[in-house]
């Protein structure tokens, strides 16, 4: 691990001790992981970009989507 990677890990862990470790654990399970009560977590940058830019196959306005929730979203989701 390079020096900048160690520094980035230290900064993220200090800023978000629980969330950062949780996200790293989810990312270690694979590039796409279904998390109960959260949804699908995509940790592969290329795959995430592909999904976000493909408006034909993936909707951004379906149930629970950020585009539909607006200000109504709570911490637990829509």
C-alpha cells in the first residue's frame, strides 16, 4: 500500500469511523452487493458510471429513487 493510500484510509477512518469500515466491508464482498434495507451498493467505479449514464436500461425515477424522493426522504429511505 502506498503512502497516499495509507493517508487516505487514516483520514476517512478518522472522519467516519463506523461508516468507512462498513463500506470497506461491503466493497470487499464484491463489486455489486445487495444490502437489506439499503438497496444495491456498487463499489466498482466503472460499473457505477455505466449504470448512471444508461438511461435506457436503468431508471432513476422508480420507487425509492432519489429523483422521486426529493425532500421526503428520511434516514431509513423512501
